[in-house]
C-alpha cells in the first residue's frame, strides 16, 4: 500500500484562539480562527489595523511575544505540529522552510551592520556557504529584487537606503533560501507602484517555481485581489468572511467587507465629486465582552438578534461563507457618505510656494549623488500638489528641502514671501509654524517616552501658542476627534498603538499650529483603508475650510488622483510630467506616467488593464543616463535621439507639460494601445 507524500507547503490553522496577558487579565485577540493554505496557494488576510492579522502571522511563525497565550487551536505546517516544535527545530525551519517579510523594514534590519553582510548571513547560516560564496549570492539576490547599483548598496547601512530599497533588501533575505512558506505582513507598504508590481511578480515566480505557500497580510485590497486565490476577512479577531478573492470582492456578503471596499478610492474618483465612505466607530477594545456579532455596533443593518448571539459562518456560494445573519441583504446596503464634498473655495491665484532651480546633492564614499536636479514648480494657496515617482526618484529629498530638514545645495525656495532656502532652525519662527510635515513612518516621528496626550499638548503649546490646561485640553480633544482618536488612546505611549493609530497621532500633531502648507510624505501608506478614507476626507475638508495647501507624496496613484489638484511626476530627481491632475492622468502623458498608471492594482475584478513592464531597474542617481534619463527603460524609446539628446518640454493644454521627444498628437495615438515590448528590442 502506497503512502501519499507529505505536502511540505501545506498550512492548516484550526480553531486558533490567542490572548495577551496584561497584569492578571487575559485579553482575547483571536477567537476560533480556522483556514487552510494549500501548497502553491496564496491566501490573503485583510481587515483594519488592530483586528488581529499580524497576530495570525506571528502565530504561524511562532514569533508571538512572551505575554501571548495560545488558549486553544492548532497550527499544522507540512504535517508537523508547529505549536509543539522546540526552539532548535524552529531555528532550523525559519529561513529554510519558512520566512517572513515585515511591514517596517527600518525596524527589522540591524542598523549597525551593512546590508550586504545581513543578506550574506542568511546564506552562511542556512546554506553553509563561506564568506566569498555568501557575498556573491547576496549580490545576485540584490539584483534579483531590482535594486540598482548593487555593489554600492551592499556596502551601505540600512539608514542610507530609501524605504523602498530597505523593503527590497528584506525580500532578498526572505527569498534567499526558497522557503516552502512565505508570510508577508504588509510587505509592499513602502513601495511605489512599479516596484510593487515587480516585487509581486517576483513572489509569483517563486510560488510557481517552488510551489510555495503564501500568507499575504495586507490592507491593500487591490494587491490581495491580484495575488491571492482565496481571502479571509478578519474583524476583532474573528474570521467574518472567507472565499475566493474574486467572489468576495465582486459580491461581498458581510457588511464589514462591503464597507472596506467602499473606503477605497478608485482611479476615476475625484474629491470634488465623490466623498469616501469611512466606517463609523472603531474596533472594540481588546477583551471586550461581546455576546453577539462583533461588528454589530458599527453595522448599518444590525438588529436585536445581532447583539444577543454570535452568528455562525453561513454558506453564501461554493466555498464562500459569511458570518452574518442577514447576508442576503448586504448587496442592498446604501452608502453612508454623501455623494459629494461640501462646496469648495476656488484655488487662489496667489503663489504660496515657489521653487526655483532646486538642486540637492549627497556624497556617498566620495561619489556625488544628485537627488533633486533643478526642479521648478509653483504651488498656489489652497492647492494640493501630488508628487509621484519610484522610490529613489527624489520625492522625499524634495519635501525635506522645502520643510528645512536638509540643506539646499542650490536654488531658491520662497514661502509666503519669505526666503526659506535655509535649514528650519535658521528660518523665521512663523515659517516653521506655517510649514509642517507628516512622515511615512510615525515610529521615527513620535517621541516613544511621551504619552499621546503629552505629544499633542506640547505641539499646541509650541506651534499654536496655546497655554492653560483647560484650553489645551479642549483643543486637544478636537484634534483627536478630527483624526478619529479616542480618549483611551491619549494616555498611552506610541508603542502601545497600532501603526495606523500612530500615524493619526502624527497627523493631528502637524495640524496643531494651523499650518498654511503640510508636506505629506506617504501619510496614508501605513493606514488601513477605513482610516485612510477618514484621513483623506479630513485633508480635503481642511483644504476647503482653511485654504491649506499640501505637497502630497504617495505611491498610491489612485489616492493621489483623488486628493490632488495638480500632479508632478519625478524621475531621477527631475520633474518629467506636471499639470492638472485630470490632464496628467489622461493621454497624452509621459511614457513613465503611462507605466506608473498601468501598475496600479485593482480589486475591480471586471476591470482588465494592460500592464506595461519597464525593462531594467531605476538607474543610480550617481550615474544618470545621457539624453533622456528614462531611455534605458522606456517602452516607447525612439532610438539615438533619446540616448543622446535631452528631451524638450512638450505642451499639452493649459498647465500640462511633459519632457519627451514625442509630440502630443503622436503620443496620443501611440497610447491608445499598450506597447508589447521596447521598440529597440523589436528592432534588435
């Protein structure tokens, strides 16, 4: 009698219940969670920040903190009892059979060890390679995950890399040993659209080649729809809907799933015609006693039955289940938000910020790197200027020059008539107050030793000059409400908050001084879709009511299109496409803009958009190509003229221009169909 071979990539989680011990109490985090991941299958886990997604991932990797208690349930990996494995077995499995990519690479990488040594260590420990072999393997893997100038990157420390480069280094370490199970916890949060698409291609290739099982934890529903065959929706520690990704996103049958989908801005949505629909209320606190449905207090169709007894998982279709008594009514739930925003004050003609020939260079190991290479732009009072481009294109350096965090190499910055070309400490106090910034990573922006209340109180005192406890408390409460922070969040330190809550604190702090302009560097990339919707609505409302301007940097082009009045596209330190949002996103636009738009993931299963894959990687800013800097990757490259001559500005309508040798009329015709491959490659 033959015995069936063990499926090494198979994962089965059955009835998993996990609590965290705080003092003498056990606070429930997961309740009776069950799902399977077949060999070669990608399973997506979605839900708001704090719903238990990361706890599932940490349970699977056996990385739970010491105060975590697995009260019941089992986890089986390739036929082995994962919860019963000892430390020695786990050390062997991690890296060889299973690997994890974290949300924040800045805290996962060792800041005291060079990047190359950290990657090489994986090969030395798990593959027994000597130092030379491990170094060569590390260099090859860095190139595999699309990092340009691999030799220099390997010699750098993590803080010398951009957020996107750090995340690609994490992927290089995780993929080094071809694991059977790959756990991805918000792995593309810091990546731009093209690199995100390339990394996801890499993950798909690994899965196809090695039959790898994948648990994909993400708040990006479009990525989950693209990557995963099946999806589970987690809320307050319970799996409330499960099924094929296409079925769940096309026909959601739990009110929470439907609400998540309505929070996401589609590419065609605009702030002046559509208002995002955030979910009212917030997740229940850990350990809350909820005898009924965990979503009842936020559900628009909840009834007495919902608060009295918990619903089971009802079958909706083949392989599709939903934990809702009234799942048949879900498709008919009307949106809760109004269809349009309040009337907007027109953008003023007054120029708030003028940037003239801005240049910023860095020096690494004697090599000069041009991060910003002569940028000219004007931003008007009340205008939102969206800035997009790949990681390493100079977006963050541009923003830091404006806010005064780094010095300007050359050029001039004028803000409200004040010269702000100097560092923030040398600027007038009024300029510092009126120019604020929200950073991508709130962990690096919030003082970990202060409570949220102390952080906001100090901001009101220093930025707005608000004194007196009563006045401070009143304005602090208003700040907290505006970003959906509750009173229970004010008395804890940032470490006790989820990533989304920490970012809300950072955003509230930036608005404490009534700024005229806020530079938002990926402000919603760490937020779940419901909080993102609330924050975007807040930013739009503040723009309308107070005339606040923004420089809004994001790799999520649908978000940028929704919130921005005008858009600039950066490539290797230069603006290559700039104009009104609707013009930049409509043909004709720069071929680089075209590629960025094609890489946007979508959960609209009926929508099919051809993907334009860029050849090669983003060149190093220390070795910018001659002619058109984009010619080495451009799918519409013409040939010699692109390699040798800098492209002129082409004008297409009022306030829209792009740098390219192809004139607007010709480019419009070309962009009616996606290029199958680079023109040069066809000739070759």
